[in-house]
C-alpha cells in the first residue's frame, strides 16, 4: 500500500484485480466517452493564482454539509454494485467513510441492502434514489432509508433512460442483483440481452419523472432532498424554486449523455443563479486535491468521488477506500497551504484562473 502515491494508481490495480466485465462496467462511459475524459481534462485547464506569505502552520479543512460535519469537503458518490468489487460490498466502503469522517451516499443499486450498510457503521449516510415506474416500491424504499437513519435523499435525475455504454453491451454485462428491491418486484432480465444493466434499467426506471414529482417526493419524506444531475442555470433555478435542499452538479461521470459538458466548466453558472440559497456540490473527474480546491474556488461546497472509491475497494477493500480518501485529503491540505489558505473559508474565486481568463 505504501507504494501507492496517488489516486490514479488505483485504477490499474483495480484493472488487475477485477474480471474484465466488471472493470469495464466501473471504468466505462457513454458512447465516445468524450465527457468521461473531458471531466478530468477540464480540471487540468484551470490554473492557480497562489498567494504567499500567509501563515499556514495550521490548516483546517473541516466543513459541514446540511449541518453534518466532515473532516474535509470530500464525500463518497453513489455508485452501484460494490459487491462486484469486493465481497463485503458497501459495508466495507461505509466503514471506510466512517473512519475518514466523511459522508457516503449509498446507491439504490447497492449490493448490500440499505439496512445492512446502516448497521455496519455509524457513518453519516445519504440515500440515493432512482425513481421507478413502480412508485409504491420507490416510496417504500425511501421510508426504509428514513427508518435506517439515512440523513438525506439524493434524487438522481439524469437517468430517464440508461446511457449507451458500449463496453457493457459488448461484454453482455450481467444485470447486478438489486438487493434493496428483493421481493418488491421482479428485477429478472433475460441473460442474453446485451447489457443486462440496460435491460434492468429499462424495466425499472420511470422515464416520465418530471419537476412535479419533487412535490411527490416531498410528500413522502421529511428528509432533506438533494438533486443530482444538474448541468444548467435553467435547471438550477428550477431546483431552487422546487424547494430542494441542495444541488449536485453531475453528468453521472460521463456515463449518460456523451458530450455533456465537463462538470467543472458549468459549476459557476449554477452557483451564480443559486446565490448561496442552497449548497451546490460537484462530481466528475475529481482525482487530485488540486481538483477539490478548484471546485471550491468556483463555488462548490464539497465534491463527491465516484470511480476512485470503487477502484480502491476492488484493489484493497476498505483499506483501499480509506487510502483514496486520505490521499485526496492530504493533497487538498497541501494545496491549501501552497495557495496561501489556512481554512477552506479562505479560498476565493481569485485563487484560480479558468481558460477564458487566460486568453
Ligand atoms: C455511478 N454513478 C451513479 N450515480 C447515481 O446517482 N446512482 C448510481 O447508482 C450510480 N452508479 C454508478 C456506478 C458506477 C460504476 C459509476 C462509475 C458511477 C455516478 C456517480 O455517482 C458519479 O456521478 C460519478 O461516478 C462521478 O464521476 P467520477 O468521480 O467517477 O469521475
């Protein structure tokens, strides 16, 4: 483990540890995978305007999201089927989240049930919701999440239909078990149908989901609601008007609409219209502490980490997840020091320069 010096190195270790079908499922994006690559490349086009001669002997990275304390503004994004990466599945990830004092967003599509994850550790957990055509099933799952002590519902809105992930089609990726829904409705799909994930999604997801349904979700839960999958100022405003408690700027890690913009390039337009009324978070392509800093400088309250967490889990189990989060935290701490910021409150828009500003 000591030989691993950055988060990117876990990708190759995961590739070696996993059957090709599973590695491709975790790592892949939609169609030409342009957005997948662009998420990362867009970060590399932002440069720093570091300040000097600031006392940075003590750095405080801590923050709060919806009132819950985090050791750093780095959370765990919802990703499905951790059981394909490691036998302990999401329970290993959740224990690592607790050890790192961060928040884990548990996917609807988890391999362990949401109750198993809850009883495995005392990490603060949010529950990610995909709304199904069977609304009664979705409502039941939300109520179970509430009972199991989840602190917020993260409604993912960028999957009315599953994006075209060509590696999964080629590999005839199996439909993973959806343990949260066992006994609630049949999630069986024909094994020969190309991507089993796609077959499963088209059987279950409600493509009619629309803004009015936020009211429905409000009516069935008292938990705060975050909307995940916003990429424009228009939708950010609608989200605020709908009364949600937070926005996650996300293109689903480039797995849905290819040629969606890199999330870091649209963060500011969202932040601009939200005007601080609710927290704006971001995910997609965050691989370095410098990326975390850039997202905060452009107005995010925190970032979420998707693939690196799964790679860490596949390569080294819960210890791998911890190492991923700790490496990002250490890099972020160093970035704060080298930019002349002692706390995350000291980060300003002037600490970074986007590509347009450099022309
Ligand atoms: C995801 N993502 C996702 N999002 C969601 O809301 N529910 C889910 O079940 C999943 N499942 C999932 C599986 C896998 C294998 C990946 C890679 C991603 C999207 C995820 O929450 C997040 O938006 C991206 O992963 C962030 O980009 P990075 O960090 O992977 O670049």
